[in-house]
C-alpha cells in the first residue's frame, strides 16, 4: 500500500467553500425530511457536520479534520442515541472514503471537544471500542492535559501528521473551553465562545481575556473564517431566534471573521461591569444568567 504524504504546509491557506444551505429545521418536526446529520465538504480534507434540529434544537456543528496520520473530530453533538443521531456511522463512512482516496495503514481517530457542555459531548460513547481511537474527556483536566495546556489563553500545537493545529485555552464561556486554529485552511474553530448567537458568559474576566487573546492571535495568523458551533441569529441585525427554536428559516451565515472578534472586544468594553443581556448586530452578550 502506497502511503502518499499530503503537503499541508502551503504558505497560503487551502481553499474551501461555504456555499451551502444549512439544514435549519422545519415548521413541523413530524414532517421533517432533513438528514439526521448534514455533511458538507469544505475541502477534500475538511468536513463540517450539522445536527438536525428535529433531533435536537441546539443543532450544533461538528468538524472533521484529516491529517496524514490521524483525523480529529471536534465535538460529538447533542444526542447520545446512535439510532437517532448516527454520528459514529457517519464519521466511519467519511474516514473510509478518505482512506480509499488516500490509502495508508494504522490511521487513527482523535475525538476532542471545544468544551464540556452536554450538546457537544453527548455522542462520545458511540466511539467507545472503536479501533485506533482516542476519545479525550471534555472536562478541563482531561482535555487540557491531553493537549499540554497548563493555563488560560495559552497556545499549544497538535500534529495530525503534517497538519498541525494551534490549540488555545479560551475559558470564559466554560472553564474547559478550547479554540482550535487550522493553518492549512485558516479556519478558527471557536466552539460556543464566539458564534452568531447568544454568548453565555460564565466568567466575565476570563471571557474578556480570551477575546483579547483571540484578537491578538488573529493579527499574526491567517484566519479565513471564524466558525462557532451554533447559529442563533436571524438575518435581521440584533434579532435572535428564541431558545428551543426548532425552525430557523432565515438564519444568518455560520461563518464570521476576525473583524467580528474585534466587534466583540469592543462590545465587552462597552458593557463594562453591567450584567444582563446586551444585544449587538451579530451576537448577544449574556452575562450572569441573562
């Protein structure tokens, strides 16, 4: 078997497409015809998954990044049941097809998480017993130890075999939160720390430091898109879909930019010490249970 190494180290990010209409639920869950999991190939080595809102209203996004030696799955969604949410089967099929195009022996899967909330870890158990697989606990102690993170707003690197991810400790939304940057595509995966929706902030000081770190990080790295794990905003500035909405026909796009990080930084400064719900065009800062 020929093991042809893929060059993931181009000076410019690899091209990809986000020209996609995301599944977004239906007016009647009973009549929903969307797949349980939508699969979108950003490029040959990068796949974006979205859970069906009829299965769980959170409809989180998950990400599959292929390297020469291993593939990493970021998050496992909001539903444990393999019958209703066949994540393992979907990932296995995607890995099989990738290996058919890029044959190699001993290929591994690493399951990591952006943070430890239920809707990002529910299907972990589907991967129990899978050969050549490591499922890393989403709690701060397990996840940070695996990656070698020791403090807030720290950056370490994870080598998938030529494709090396930057991993940033980014607490604030959750103490375990990690942001992943992929130099190969320029994609910045921010979990629930940054996305188009309600940014629930558990630790205001940590969140403020995290946003400062992300803004600074983006000043020295190529960032093509900022991808969070949810869409909660409509296409009308400042208007979100209510919690538990299962039909979002007028969603704003998933992708954000480094400019949005600066907008959040400015919003944090504007909010200052005020608690509550603070509405901005592309996101809502929710502090102290707001």
